[in-house]
């Protein structure tokens, strides 16, 4: 995710950023510029159309459809942002739940239970790293995940299967073992169960967002609508603007297409793109806080 200062207008306007849509759209913008210049040349200098030509009436179509395309793009952008924000809330919930269960376990487990405390100190951040890798699919990074699990535990993790489930299962198994050994009571096991269960609930909600994109037909319709709208603009704008239509139509296309491009990028907040959620830094944050909780409690 791009970190920025929202008050720095100069930087936004005059510098190209990794997440700037103009880089992606530049080939299309150049194509539309050539297309628009060709239409203006044919109408103005070749066919010599005047203001009485029926072609000028195409502007009525643009007036009628301008409001429609605006509403569609607003709805599209809002829908995509809602998915992005829901993803951020889910990771915020994961952060809070990881802290809560760490505080509870650090308070319940005796300081002499070094092995058990060390296990949860590793396995809780491991779930965050596992979820990040699971959502990133082909862009997964395993170094941090391997770091928080020792060799014996790693042998129990099969990367060909659903890793967050396996990590959650390890947590459950260890809790049940603690209960059998009398280190935690059944009541304590009961309220710790809710915390671990929330981990898988968060994982399922993230998968729902990841695996359910905006319907294909809706996305294609908006692209065709934008394309058709922009491609017909030169026919009527030529009569009032002449060759000035070229930069103006290119700018109109840039605005409309950028909104669709941004919506496409943020509708999957777990894709690893420039504007997607910083899952790696959030997982590191969970790792840091969990380690601090268990370390601080053992130093008392």
C-alpha cells in the first residue's frame, strides 16, 4: 500500500506514482488522440461539414448519457471501496483478537510453562502470516512464516493444503492438551475457543471477498459504455472545439477510465497491488505485539 501525505498537493499533481493510472492508460490515450485527430480532420478539412450538419446533433446523446455514466461509475467505485474497507476491518479485527488471546494466555499460563508460552508466541503470528500468504496466492512469501515456527511444527504444515486451517488446528490441539494436563480449566478453554474461532471466521470472510469479484457482465458493460461514449465524442465536439477536441477527449477518457481502473484494483484488497491492503506490515505488527505481550508478562 502506498504511504503518502494527503496535504502534499504539489507532489500529487506533478509527480508520477506507482499507483498512477496514467501509466496503464497511456497506450489507449495515445490511440484515442490519433483517432480523435483523424475524425476532426475528416469532418473539418476533408468533408468540410458545417454547423448545420446532422452529425452535430450527436451531442444530445452525450448530454442524456452523461448522467447515466456518472451514476454507474459512482456505484462501481463505492462498491469496490466497500470491499476494500471491509477487508481492512477484518484485518483490524484479526489484530485485536490476536492481542486479546495473547493477553489471556499470557495471564493464564504460569511463567514456568516456558514451552507452552513460546508455542503461542509463535503460532499466533504464524496464523497472520499464513492468512496473508493464503490470500496472496501466487505472490506468497514464506520467510516470515517459517521464522515463527520451529522445525518440528513445520513438518506438520503441508503447503499444498489450506494453511490457515492447519495453523488453527495446531492452536486447538495445544489448547486441548493444556486442558487435559490441567494447566487451563474448561471455562478458560471455552472463552479461549471463541478467540481462535474468530480467526477462521475472519479467514472465511476474507476468502469471500477474494473469491467473489464484481459480476463479469457488469464490469464489461461499464467498459463498453465508456468506450462507446468516448468514441462518439469527436463527431460532435469538432463543431465547437476543432482540433482542441483531441486533448479534451483524451482527458475525459482518462478520468472515466481511471475510475474504472481504480475500482478494479481495490475491489480485491488482497491482490498485492500498489493500493491494496498492506497485509505484510499488518502481520508484522501482530507479530510484534504478540511478542511484546508474552515477553513483558514473563519479566514481571
